[in-house]
C-alpha cells in the first residue's frame, strides 16, 4: 500500500517546526529553502495523488488508534477522494504562492521566522482537516486552523487593535464550535462512531429518529444534527450573524489574509458541509436555512464592501459575500458548484489580497483607498493581475468566476426550497454589487491622479522598518512578489475554462458529492452544457453578465463623478440609515449589547454570591471574632492577672474533683 | 495544757497557703515578694506532708518534704536570677513593670 499521502500534512508541519525552533540558528536562506522545499514536495505529492484519484484510486484508511474508551475507538485516518485531493491542491498551491510572496513582504519583520512557522503549520493542519476520514480528526484540524488564525491575526501583538481582533475571531468561533461539538455529540450518541463512512452507513437509521428537544417537542434528529454542524460552518465560513470576526481579521499581515481569511480556512465550513452532503441532504429545513443565510450574506456583505475605505476591508467584505454564494449553493444542493466556486474563488481572491498587499507595501502601509490613485503607471503588472482577478470575481466570461458563479445563481433559481425565490433575487443583487465594489477599488487605486500628496494618515506597523522611503518612489514590487501574482492570475483566468467541464459538468464529483433526486433540479444546467465556448457565448444572453457589466460601468461613473471620497469626519454626520450601513448593520453593537447583558448578569450573580452566600457563611467567623476580641482583653500582660487565672483554674479544678468525682 | 491536734496544724498550713496566695495574687510592688509568697505556698504543703507523715508514722511524707524543699530552693535560685536579669533590663523589680507580654496596641 502506498502511504506517501501521509507526507502531505506532515511535511508542512515539519517545515513549521524547522522555521519555528531552529530557523534563527539556520539563518534565513537555509530556513526559507527548507520551508519552500517542504511546500514544493507537498504540492508535488498532492499532484501525484490527484492523478491517482483520477485513475480511480480511493483511500479510506485508519492508520493509528489514538484512544480506546470501552467500545469507543478514536483513530487517526485519512480519506482521499476527489473532494479531498481537490482541496489539497487548492491549499498547497495557494500556500506555496503565499510562502513565496512572504519572502519579500515580511523581509524586514522581526517575527519573520515565527510568521513562516505559522503559515507552514497552518498548511499542515488544514491538510489534516481536509484529508480526515473521521470527525475527531476533522475537528482537530478545525481547531488547529482556528488557533493558527488566532495567532496570525494577532501577529503584531503589540498593536492593540490586532489583539482585540484575534480575541474576537476566537470568541466568535467558539460560538460556532459549540454548535459543531453538540452536533458531533449527537452524531456519536446515535451512531456510536465518528468515522465518516460508518456514519453514512448509519444514515438510514438516523433519518427515522425523532429527538425530544427540551420543551420544544419532537424534532427530526437529522435536521438537528445538520443545523448544529452548520452553525459550526457558519462561524468558520463567516456567515451572518457569525461573520463579525472576518473583517476585523484584516489586522493580521496581508499574506495570511490571502491564505487563511480568503482562500482556505474560511472555506473549511463549505468543505465540511460538502463532505457531509449525504447528511445535509436529509434535511430540507436546514438546506433551506443555508440557502437563505448564504443569500443574505452574499447581498448584505456586498453592500458593506461599497462603503469601506480600507483596501483590505473591501476585499474582506467581498470574501464574505462570495462565501455567501457558496453557502447558498450548498443550500440548493449544488455541492459541486459550491466547491467549484470555492476553488476558483481561492485563486482570484488570494490574488486580490496579495495585490492589495503589494499596493499597501508600495504606499508604505497606507491602506486607505482615498490616499491612492494613479498607481497604474507605477505598477502595471500588479494592475493587470488584479484586473484579471476582479474580472474573474465579477463573473465576467470567460474568466473563472463566471463558470462558478453563474451556475450558483442558476442552481438557486431552479431549487425547490421554500426560500429559493427571494434568495435568487438577493444573489442577483450581489452579482451587480460585486463588480461595483471591485472596480470602485480598482479605479480609485490605479486610475486617476496620484493622491499620495495628501497622505498624512499612516497605519503604523511598528515592526516594519522600511518607512524611511519617500512617497514618490512607488514602484513595481520585487519579482518574488510578482511571481505569485502572475501564477495566480493565470489560474484565475483559466481555471474555469480548464476545470469546469470536468468538475462541474463531468463526473469528477459524481461519487462524492451526492444530491437526492428531489433536490437535483439544478442538474438541468448540466444537461444544458454544450462545451465551454457555448457557455461563453450563452453568457451574452444571460442577465448576470449584463448586471456585472452594468456594475462596472456604474463604478466607473461613480468614480468619475465623485473622484474624492469624503473624509470620515464628514460622512459621520450622515443619516441614521447611512450610519447603520457604515457600522456593518450594527452587528458589533448588538454583540456588545449582548456581552454587556451577560456582563451585568455576571455582576448580579457575583454580588449575590459575595453578599448573599458569603454573607451567610461569614456569620459564624464574625461571631467568633467578636467574642475573641472580648476575650483577648483578658490577656493584659500583667503577671498578677495571669496568676489570678492560674489560681482560679486550679481552684475550679479542685472543686470539680471534690464535688463531682466524689 | 492544750494538746495540739491535727486541726491546729491544718489551720496553720491553711493560713500559710492563704497568706501565700493572697500575696501572690495581690502583690503590686516587688517581684521578690512574689517569690517569697510562692515559698509560703510550698511551705504550707510541706507542713501538711510532715503532719500526716507523723500522724500515720509513714516515712514517705518526710521524704517528699526533702524533694519539695530541694525543688523550692532550685526554683528560688532560678527565680532570683530571672528577677536580676529583669532588673538589669528595666531598672526595676516592680510587678507592674513586667507587662511586655501585653499587646502593643
């Protein structure tokens, strides 16, 4: 048996250990060489296993028994099927690009080795997650990536906002993890196993179960489990209302925004639901809910992307919106469409983030798009790559986004779920919003006049030391930064044309991601597929394409009419509605309110404990104390009184002996 | 002639005990007086030992008296030495000066 797949998650972890523990001693070149070697080998192995899977090999193997409690056996095992090798490819390729990008981007940071160790560790844990064959290992990876995400958001740990942001990410993810864990607990209770295949085998029994949920009466067990698992996915994949952590996670260094908070980790929820498509298929309620949540996220976060002024936050809200599309596709039972969008999105969104990072670096840590402009002349390659990514993101044919987004909209349109009609309209709104905010960003950053003269606001990163440059030396970045751009741009363009026929319309996922016949309306689009060229031509007649083009034109008009966005101080006076939007629909406010309610409850119970229970308990020592205070007056240090007590004692004892003993 | 019986001796020893205790409890002046009062209390008990040893013609009582007197001698030697040290420290042998065990508050 070929066990080389074991190296896929272990090599990056090895790389992380090397960079983390002995990196400083080995020196930068050696460490980088080893870390990149590990990533290259991992990618090579992923390609090899992709090939194996394409030749019909399937691996589902427990390799180590981790713990045995009575009948419960928890093992470490790996599952290689089309879904996991595809995820492997996405994770490894994006990770390798980010590794290369990091060489220059983090060059002057004193935490360089720490950073390298974290991103390698992230890659390893993420790979362990996607290759897991049981829920325990998936949960290990799930928490592992959460941990690394936490560490990296707070990478600049002297920056207060970064610390708040990583706390926020961690706490919001705990909420989702609670749901996830409860779901796992229910699964384990009713199936007695956490192994994927075994759970799937138990599924027919599971469907028949009803579950008594506290006072709420009987609920369908499968729906409950699916809902709880989806809550976990909501926090990881940042769906409303558990999305609040993702925009703030932009406090971390840009490469990890690209790797973790755009391309890979946030898609873990999408991946998990796809992996468990068989289970989710059993519950119309949850599918419907997923579609609704996804559609709401897609549209509402698109709106927020428009009002952002920070280049990274625009891209972050765009990520939220695209994750909403994926979730909506999951709700429509179009799992392979969701996963395909995951793949295309990973490439162009990573590219957009890396591009944003290059711009930020070129502008010396200026992140506000109001201070940018005219960069097209200085950074043509960056511009071109980001333009391609934006076109792909907007779903313009024949770029990759078109091939993944269009089917999502079609799938939701054809879905038989109750919420499908309005979800469809929300997604259509999202289609128009996406190009608007993307090109709003592109035009303001790269076109027009250079705004660097007004730059007086800096987002200081204390750890960066290259601030001694002047603002007029904005230039194309170093080639190690450009190389990932070009590679990612190429894939952003060709992924759709190249992979859609096999992954979306072919048989690649036909054995892995299964939709029930009742939910398979969307397969209609597969029947209508007549080759890539045909779909591109067909795009000319499709509403989304025109909406997208319209969005670009509106963005151009907007930038032309309002070349200088108002400063914050002026816009803060806007009416309630504008402020509501600007505050991100007040979610932070709601969470603060919730937290303050919990805090005051805590304060109430704390005072109850302090004054009520402690008060009662303290009565006894108080009594003793009072009498003790009186008694110690007797010990006045004078010999005669001590002598008096002594004699009195003797007399009393004698009296006792005389009168009671005799 | 009045024959002296046990009650008379007991009255004497009780008187000695009472004098000793009273002096011990109510001495306000000298530490030496305290020591003397303790001797009186001891003498009260030795008088009883001698009395009942004679009365029962038992030698054990006489023997005990020797032990008590030895202990009393040792005790007064140590007591006097302590008083001497106390005097060196406080320039006084007054009972009311010996209050260092009292709380400072």
